[in-house]
């Protein structure tokens, strides 16, 4: 048995690796299972071109087994295995990836799904183990080798017995310390949960022996211990399935299993993009607003998978703020990951996916609006405010995305209408889109300013949300029609109703107006006669851009 040393740099690198690359210890299992899956994939690819090799799906699997008494965790695969050389190169040299080399050699082959690329994942085992033993027999070889290492100290290799082709990795799990608990990595239920979380969609079965208690046969009170081999992972993710095979219930179940929300999804979007960017996504528009939606705790984002393996729980870059209510996941084969595979390198692909997703969500909301009005209104009541905030905070182009989705309560329809519907109903002589701001519909109805607009037969929109008028100022015009507050100075209503004072009006009440202007000095800039009023004796109007309602809100804002 010969003892080899890691190169000096490698030693330090390994220590750095073990202690700082990963934020969560539990991912060691993701890494080892990913390697096992890659090893099986390699046989699969070989079988594609080698007639002597038959890939019989049933004989390929990954087995995870915990032994509490001996504090060992074993991950066994029936993959391609490693020769002595492979063990030295791939496990003895940090940052050397046999999988990356394999991928490059086989680039021409269809749909490679190999996960490995950095050549560091394996060493994450040392986060939880103080001794790692790898026994491997390579495909086509009669001899097996045992590679063993306690981490930074180097490794040993010797020949050993192994009946079948494949690799077995035994981790001697660390003892608990005051600060750290390692026992959890020997607990079957915890291990199963980790596998479900990160590796649920590995394409080969992951098996575990799960122990339990059950009633003894024929007895009604006596229990017995039993152990049963369970197939833990779902293998084929719902997002890779054909849409036509899936029912709304399947999507609902997925929403619940993923804990995206406690409600039911209002609508799902299943994307399978095959163009400039290749990705699959399942997105949900929730039924209700999450209880913490407007709190600091709320984090927007979608789950991000690279090739079926979970990389990030909440990838915020995938969603614009105005669609922050959307839940779901994205899986893509073409992302550049950073070394810990917990983050992305700034990625053009990701930007493209985000853009694509944004238009899918908009499209879905538009068709909801068109085809399922009631559902849309339910959505709008929960999240409409978010869309308006989106319009308001726009420095770019997303108001284009959002303005078609806005709704306001209408004086004519007595219900929510879109801007498009408003425009479609406008009489020919109407120049503006009128709106009236106020606390509530009832209060707006009492505004003297609305009378002249109504009398003219024009529709106006009720702006009862603080953000409404601010958002509309950002849009400025919709289909070339300007927005106009009913309380603004010039309403653009026909000449006979015009605001202009005649000389005689002015003189007739000259003294009274002077007296009133004095009385209200500092509160109003001018008092004059108006032809705008119908049943009310007086109203306030503004000349500038900022209306009375906006002024109230601005004044109420903390400085
Ligand atoms: P990566 O998976 O990114 O290549 P790892 O450090 O996880 O890096 O693994 C290093 C290399 O070791 C892999 O590329 C592969 O060649 C080899 N390897 C690791 N685990 C196995 C396994 N279970 N079966 C066969 N080869 C393996
Ligand atoms: Mg790996």
C-alpha cells in the first residue's frame, strides 16, 4: 500500500473548500448523489454507441444506507466505476473533473445530462465525515480499488474485493461537538428529506432502507420492527412531463408539496421553452396574498434547478418586483454555475430566461382577463396594487407590459374596467380619460367636480388607491388619450361649459371674490366664478400637475 501526498496547494485548497465554499453542510449528499448519477449516465452514453453493452434500466440505481451503530453513511452506485488511475486523477487532484472531460469527449452525443464540471463536489463529504472510503470497480475491469482519506492529510490506494461494477462511498460521520450536530446525517428520515429536497429529480432510482414499526401479522396489539427498501426520488419531474398528460389537480398537488402557499393556485403556467433559451418552468399565480406579502420578511423569487438538481431556493433575478407574487420553479440545462453550485455566475442565459418568463406571466394574465374575467378580478383585488406600483416605479419599459393589465372602478359600469374598455366606449368628442381621486367610491360620488363630466355623458374612473394617480402620471397617455383629473382647471369640455370668465362675471362679483380671496389667503390662490358647477355651490380645482389628492398623500408621507 503506497501513501501519496496531496500537493501543497491542494492541501490548502481542500481546507478552504471544506470550510468555506458551501453555506450548508447537507449539500454533501446532493454532490455525492450527483456524482453517482453522472457515473450511471456515463454507462448509458457508452451503451448508445457500444453494441456489446446493454443498458437495462432496472439494474441501475443509487443506494443510500445509514448505519447508526458504526456511524457510517454509505452511498453506492452501479455506475461506470473508477480505475486506479481515475481514483488518483479525479479524487486525488482537486478541481479535476472526470465528468467534465467525459462531457467534452462526448459533446456530439444527444442530450447529455451530466452534472459534474468543477471537480470539487466530492470533497464536500469532508464537511460531515472525518474518514472517506471509496471502493470502486470500473466497467470492463476485474480488479477493484480502495481509496481512503481523512481529508487534508492525503490518501491511500490499495486493491480490494468488489463483486460488481460501480462505486461505494463510505463516510465515517463526525462525532457531535458542542456546536455541531452530525447525528442528523445518520437519521433516515432526515436523509430522505435531504434527498427529496435536492435530488428528487435525479433520473435513476435512489433507494433507502427505511425502518419502521408495524402490527405483527395476525395480531391487533403487537408491533414488530421492520425494514423496507423505499424508492425515494420522484425521478421524472412534473415539468418534464407532457402538458397533455397533466391535470389541474397534478399542478395543485405540486403547489402544495412545494409549500408555495397555503391556498390553491389561481392559475398555473407550464413553460417548455426550446428556442434561444432552453428551460422548463412551472409558475403559479396564487389565489390569495401571502400574509407576509407587504412585510420585510417576504422574499420574491423562483426555485432554480440546473439540470434537475436544485441550486437556489429563491432566485430573485428571475422575477421583476411587480410580479413578485408569482411562485414556482425554473429548470435549465444551460446555466453557468459558480463553483459551489449555489449561485450563478452573472449570466446572460438567466437574463434571457427572466425576460421570457416575464412575457409568459403577462400573457397568462391577459388571457385570464380575456377569458376568465372573474378570476382575473380576484387576482386583481389581491395583487393589482403591485402592478400599479410596477407602473409607478418605471424608469424603463415595463409600464408597456403593465398598463393593459390595470383596472379601475368605472362610473358608467359600476365595476372594474380596463383602460382599453374605457377607450372603446368613449364618445367621439371626448378628449381625455377622466378620473376622480378620493378615499372611497361614496366620497368621490359626492365630489362636485364629477357632475359636469357625468352630465356630459362621459365616464370617469374612480381612483381610490393612494398609488393610482401617481401610477397614471407615469403612463401619461393611453392609446394617445391623456388622463385628466376631474378637479383640474381645464377639463377640455365643450366651449359652452368653458371655464372662462366673462368680463361681466368678473365685475359683478368683484367685491365678494376679493373678500373671499382675502379670507382664504394662503389656502387658495384665487376665487372665481365657475360654470362647471351644477348642484353644488362651490368646488376646488387645481392648475398644476399635482392634484389635491396627490398633495394630501405627499403631505402625509414621512420626510
Ligand atoms: P465533478 O462532479 O464536478 O466532476 P467531483 O469532485 O464531484 O467533481 O468529482 C470528481 C470526479 O470524480 C468526477 O468528475 C468523476 O470523474 C469522479 N467521480 C466522483 N464520484 C464518482 C462515482 N461515484 N463514480 C464514478 N466516478 C466518480
Ligand atoms: Mg460532482
